[in-house]
């Protein structure tokens, strides 16, 4: 375990210092900070510090803030202006970014100036008055109604926000992997009009997730659970078509769909649950995958059922009609844990059951502990990350993705608009 932990620490350092030629080619599809001169430049940077909050402006978790510190420190000789959002309209935590400025100042150990404007005259004057070494955080981008409209980079570039801000800057940096699966204004709009690069956090995300998808070391295993079966099935199809991943272990609702696809009787209640999530069509897709890749999708041997709040463990062929599957069973926990500990690469997304309830948290906690012992472990998804943090395992994972929807989209092989915009910007910059 000590050896594995040391390997992970070494990898963390190497991700910032060097990359293999194959990874380098992938990253060269878009520009990085090394490709642009940032000294004494005016840099507009998109970050993601959207965090759980409680009134009045108390930030409960600053993990996403900490993810951007390396990029901010790399730009310490630049004038840096930050774009970010908090929540969305109608939510209780849809608020200004003034509390975020205070937290960022504390973490960065220097004053970050809060500007209660996005692109009006007040914001532009503050930007013009800033000097190298200064860091400014503009107001919540979602206070501007056009921010969340899904448009192409070309369309967003014509917006008032882009047109009024971009002349004040030399470079745009996207370090917000977690929102790069959305074609939002502040994510893609500036890539059309400014030399644009990926920040260090963005680079780290791409390298880690690429390593997981490629599965160049064996055994290479994915563990997919949670309730978003359609997304997980896209990931399974992608990694099997690429050919690097050896096995996918399925849990949660994902496992229920595959159990149904394999002809197992999961009980009326669980069938109705799958139907209620509109996953009936996914059963046929899962069946096709089982037939095309025999033995590569591993289905639980037993499950834990919710019997009036108590944990009832049964084999998968003995699930009664009226009880809901709430976790994987002990036999499956042992089997999956052994497979994970013996792997060279393991990628996890989604919990094994109802982790929030103590009696059904066993599968998730044991699988995550096993993954923490693997040589190279990657975790994605909001619930998975929360469980890792709750168990105190974050330092033992090689990489915990900052993006829930973004990471699952990336693993499924679908293009992320934020990254595609950076690639387009690189082509324009080089032409």
C-alpha cells in the first residue's frame, strides 16, 4: 500500500512536469500555458468555483477553489481577471461572488478584488486599472441571461459580454473542466477572439481521464454505478470499442439494467424503478453489449434489499417482487474488491447504492477503499467524490475529477464544447 501511495505521489508531480509523446500530441490539439507568453499579459480566465453554500454566504466546501491554485500561481506575473458562476437562477444559493472572493483571497494568500459587475463600465474600469500580479473576480456570470444559452462559439462571440470585454485582454484561459461539457458563453465565446489555452487543472483532467479510457496497462477496470444508466452505457460502449479496458463492473441502477438485459428477474419494484427513470430502452442496448463483449461486463452476484429500512441480502436470482435494491451484497463486495485491488488502472463513477443511508453505504465504502489501494485510481461524479471525501480517501486516489457531467461525457467519448473550442482556437492561432 505504501508503494502504491508513493507511485501516486510521483505521478501527481509528473503530470505537471512532463508527459509522454502520445499524451503530448493529444494536448497539442489545443494550446497550454507553455505555448503562450503570459508574462506581463492581461489574462481572462474561466474557473469553476461553484460550491455548496448556506445563508448568509457561507461556503461549505472549497475543493474547487483549491483546484485552480496552481494555474493562478503560474500566472502570478500576469494581470488575471476571473470569470465564474454560482448555482443557477431560482436556487437559494444563486448569489454574488463576494464570499468566493474572500475564500479565494485566503487560499491564494493575496488579495483578490471582487468586482460587482460583469462587463459594464464599472467592470471595464476596474480591469483597465489593474496591474501585473493583480487578481480580479468579476460578478456571477449567470447574472447575465445569455450566459446559459447553448450556442456555438461563433454565436457567443457576437454577444455584448464578449465584445465589451475581449479588447481588454491578451489571452483567454479555460481552467473550468467541470463546465466544459456546456457550450456556455463564458466557456466558449472568448476562444473565437483571443489566443486561448487550457489551464493546469484542465490539463490534469485530460491526462488522467485519457489514461483511464486508453487502458494501456492491464488489468484495466471500470466500475460504473449510480442512477444514470444511459450515461454509463455510453461509457461502456466507448471503452470497449477502443479496446483497452479489460472489464466493467456494474453496480447501482446500471447493474439492474444489465441484470434485466441478461434475463434475470429483478422484481416488479425494481423493474418499475428502471421504467420510471425512462431506461426501458437501455435494456436492449445493454443486452447488445453483453452479446458483443461476452464476459467483459461483470454483474453483481448478490444484492442488498431495503426491507423497511433494514439490509436484507439475497442472491440475484432470489429478488422478491416488492423490495428495492439498495446496494450490492457482501459476496459481490469481496469479488469486486479483489478485482479492483489487482488492477493497474481503475476508473470509478457512481455509487453502488444508497450511500447516504448508513445501512446501504457498505458497498460504496468498500469499493472505494479497494480503489484507493490500486496502482492508478480515477474517480468521477459528484456523489462518488462526496463519498471519497467523507471517507477521507482523497489523498489516496491518483485523480478525483472536478467534473461530474463533464467527466462522464468525456469518458463516453463525446466531445466537450469547452475543449473543442480550445482546439478550434489553436488552429486559428497557428494559421
